[in-house]
C-alpha cells in the first residue's frame, strides 16, 4: 500500500485520536495517542499533511 498522505487529528486534553489516510482516501490507520507521545509519533511518519480540528473559542 502507498504511504499515508494525510493525518487527521481530533484534539483533546490528554488523548488524541489520529486517522491516517492514503492518497486514494482509504484508511491507513486509526490510533489513540496520548499527549506525551504525540510529537514522537508524528516525527516517525512520512512527510504528509496534518489536519487538526479548530478549537471553539470560549
């Protein structure tokens, strides 16, 4: 299978939900990552787009 082309990130206080997708839109992975391991996980991924949900202003 081809490399991940986009990683979607659902932000939370302690655990982030990650969804990796290939260029054709098929699912590459779905993963929960805690805040402490998030940057290390991203550093290990191939170059791709990382999309994060906007946080509502309070």
